[in-house]
C-alpha cells in the first residue's frame, strides 16, 4: 500500500505526473474518498492489489512504497524483485517510512516505531535502514541514498 496522502502531494507538485495507487481491497473505499477529495483525482488511478503478491505493472518510471515496507528479508526481497522488474532502466524506487540506524537508536521516532512493531508482532523483526540499503544493493539497485524526509520519517531512494 501507499500512504494515500503522499501521492496527491506528488501529483500537485508535478502537474504532468499520473499515478496508480495500489492498496488492499478492504481499504479501497477510504482510499477512493481521499483521492476524490485530493484535487488531482483525474490523474490518480486506484486499484486493488497486494504488494506482497501482485505485479506492479510494466515500464514504470517510479515506485513509491510509503508506510508499507516493514517486512522480513525474504518478503522484502520478493517485493524488491517485483519492483525492479516493473521499473524502466534508470527508474527510481522510493521507500518512505520510519526506520532506525545506527545501532537502531536514531532517529528516535524510527527507533520507537521499530520497538512498537517488535512488541506487538514479536515473531517479526522489522528492517533497519542498513537492512533496506543492503537489500537494495543485493537486488541490483544503485545510487542508493537515504535522508530524513521529516523529523520522523526517512526516505530511501535507489535507481534501477
């Protein structure tokens, strides 16, 4: 899934951008309402899908995974393989979320978010920023860079 409020922001910032928002079927009514009220609904197509199992598409310029990339390594690598196959050569993957590094204590909000995931889903170990960078590298992505997007969230960019 994509954080529904992020895509309209991108579309408003880039007037020629068109996007497909993929979200789980059970949340599509809410997703459709938010997109309809965004002011850019004419450039955002919404469809049901699951990033873990469904293809993304073909010849895609960019893929934004926002608040949706908190997986174990095997699942994360499957998703990254799907994204890599969907992207055009030179296409960009953008992963936005709450991640912690170094030593899993910085940034503070990312560390607290990771702790919350560990406490409420003890069978799963959410990725650190270093994990994500390593997985991107292993899947053949280049120009990998991470930066604070907001005081709380981190963004990782990489090129196919």
